[in-house]
């Protein structure tokens, strides 16, 4: 066993004796799972989701006076704790419309 040294096999760091990361309680985990597990089965539902969830963040703004920029508001959607799940749901709805229904989704982009 000459390959085993103080750091483990082949230079890998051993995790024995290290404190494990604490489990963090996520209040929104059930909602995230429900959104991720939502199955789209009707074209009407897919159209509704594609219309409901915007393709770009609607909160990003640039406020100008004449040619001068007075204020620029950054996209705040990333602060939404379920943003990634909602974008994934919208993507699944659009894929459903293209793959199963054969529709053109250029109106939603």
C-alpha cells in the first residue's frame, strides 16, 4: 500500500474528522419541488405558463432625462428565491408546445 499517504489515495484529501456542513432548513423547498415536478399535459396550460412567466426580467429599467442616464435599476428577478424553478417551468412549457403540439413559439420569445 505504498500509494496511500497521509492525504488518502492518490493525493486525495481525506474527509475523516472534518465537520460536516450543517443541514440548512429551506422553507421554500416544498414549493420548489412542486414547481419542478409539475407536468404539463395540456396545450392550454402550456400557453398560460408561457404568457404568465416573462422571458426577461420586467423590473430592469434605465431612467433617462434627455440623453443622460439618471438611474439604472438592475434586474431584480435573481433575488426571487424560486426564479430558477419558474424559468425552468417556462422552458418546459415552451418545449411542450414545440415537441408535442408542433407550434411556433416565436411569439413568446
